[in-house]
C-alpha cells in the first residue's frame, strides 16, 4: 500500500513539473555589431574523410567587451 501511495505521489510530482518555461526577457541581438578583433582558421581538406571535399575555413569575430545598459 505504501508503494502505491509513493508511486502516485512521484508520478504527480513528475507531471506537475512538466510546465513550459519561457524566458522572462527576450534577448535582442545587435543588428550592427562592432567587432574589434578576430582570427581565421584554415583546415583545408581536413574533413574529407567525412564527405566534405571542400576546403574549410572558420572565422571567429570578437568585440573588446560586453556592456549592460539600463534597459
């Protein structure tokens, strides 16, 4: 009897935690960011074994700092 009560309690707790959680604040991306530095990595045909026969280049861009405004 105790196991049935415990099982019902656990299932009830599990079902009650299934709530859609939406973020309170929506992040607005900067449409015109100011990048101050970055680097490129050239992999060439490194991924040819995975079916990617083109040369691969990655580009990473960064700003010098993050800032928070009053909004």
